[in-house]
C-alpha cells in the first residue's frame, strides 16, 4: 500500500531511522543495519536510487548537516514517487537552493545506476517515468523562489519589498555611471573617440536602468512627485541636458536629433520633472526609430503656456496597443512595437507626471508611420537676472 502524501510533514519514519543510522555512523559504529523500505515509496528502482543518492551525498556530509540532507532526499523522492512536485513546493523555499539541485541531480543519476544494475524492460519503463517526474520536480524547485517573491509582492508589504530590491539595484548602477563618466573624461588615462563613444553608451545604459528602477519605485508607491515648489529654469538648458544624455544613442543608430526652443527661454517651473518626462519620451522614440529623426519641440502657446512634443519617424503604434498604452504592467502584450517596455512603466509614469504638472499627455500615430507625443503646461516667463 502506498502511503498518502502529507504536504506539511516530511516522511518521519524514514527520517527517524536514517537519523539513528547517521548517529551510529558518526559515533564510529561498524556498519549500519540494512535499510528498511522507504515510507511512501514502493518502487524498488526508486528505493535503490534513493540509497545511491544518500551514499553519494549524506555519507560525505558533516553529521550535523546530514539529517537535513536526508530530509531533502526523502521529500524529493516522495514527490517523484507520487508524481506530485507540489510537495516540494511547500518545503524547498526554506532549503538551500544549491543543495536541492544537488539532491535532484543525485536522484536522477541514482535512477540510471539502479537501472543499469538490473536493465530489464519493466525497470526501464519505471526509470523513464521517474526521470520525467525528476524534471517536473526540478522545474518546481526553480519556480518556488519566484512564486515566493510574487507572493511577497502581492502582500501588504509588497511595495516596500519591491522598493528594497530596486534600491539595491540603483547602488551598483550609480557606481557604473560614475566609473564610466570618469573613463570618458580621461581620469584613468587618454581614450580614443571610439572608446569614448562606447563608454558613453555604458553610461546611458546605466542611466536607463536607473530610470526603470525609479519608475518602478514610483509606480509601487503611486507617488511620482515633481518637487516642492517651482523654480527658475531655462528651456534651452533643459533641452541641452536631454540632448547630451541621448546623443550617443542617436549617433550609434545614425539618427538625426532635432530641437526647437521657444523665444522666451527663462521660465518658472519644475525642471527635474520636465527632464524626466522628456528623457523618457525621447529615449523611447530613439528605441523604436531605426531611420530618420527624433524631434523635440518647445513652442509657446499663449502668454504662459509651452507645448512640449516629441516626434519620431518610427513604425508607429499599432491599433491593438492603444488600449494598454498608458497602463503599467498591462495584462496583454502588444507585440514588438509596444511603446516602452512590456511593463509599461515609463509611459504610465509620464502620464501621471504631466497630469501633476497641470497638463495632459496626448499622442498621435498616423497609419503612414511615426508617432508624436505632446503636452501643454504653464511655464510663466521670467525676466532674466
């Protein structure tokens, strides 16, 4: 009779017997008693494979760690015997992943060795079924940490957990950006034009990853801010800052960058938020444009309002992507021409930032191709100092 699986309790009878055997071995006993049949396992080939795995792993382990290895071997063997990878899902999150992988591999090898000891047709069929079950268990082991992380994100502290991960990413990305900037400026020695362009591309890649982290943190907390109070800015310097950051990408793709500036340049507004929106839009336009140009315009619309727009000559936005265009983490992917990444974080964040700046982000993408994003906001003119 096959013992029913308990998804919360390891095979205690087997563990107790093996624990006594390991204690005897650690005390220097002459030899362990013959092993009884394993609880919950009736197949002699799998039983033999377990013994082979134990010999390969447990006999070489520290006695203090051996009992834990026996527990993992028994749990994985039961999951194989019952064709129930979910049994391992319950436990393997708390087990050391390298050890679980070693156990799975040891049992797979043990099955082949057990079959070679008695290579008849019946045992071959059993081994084949067990090997298929081993692969299912391997997939469950690899999937378990992801499921645990997803469960953490869906819990009440999910936003904090995501923010911690992203903060951990931003530190090395900042280091990459800092080191690349130093190389570009020749702090470690002279660089040629090709090396300078390549280092600049590394800087941009680090910056873009940092932007994704920032966007995700803001999305997690639903709080994309624009600063405490407006401050004096010049639209020319704002556009120049965006141009400096994206120009190496445009040069690498042989795309033309165009900038149109307003007549009255000195204004009052939120420079950091504006730069973040424009940088997202321009970076995205460059990503999806393979020939032609990307144009950024800042045009006066009345006494205090400025219209910002980003136009590209890319393939445009397909009709089926319109529904999910401004949605973070859309349920349905919209193919290779989906704007921004599959997460949709960049455009969703731009939409909210523009809204908080008092504008409305809009777009048009005619059938002939090309896309234009634009918005109007109040940037009252100031008298230059």
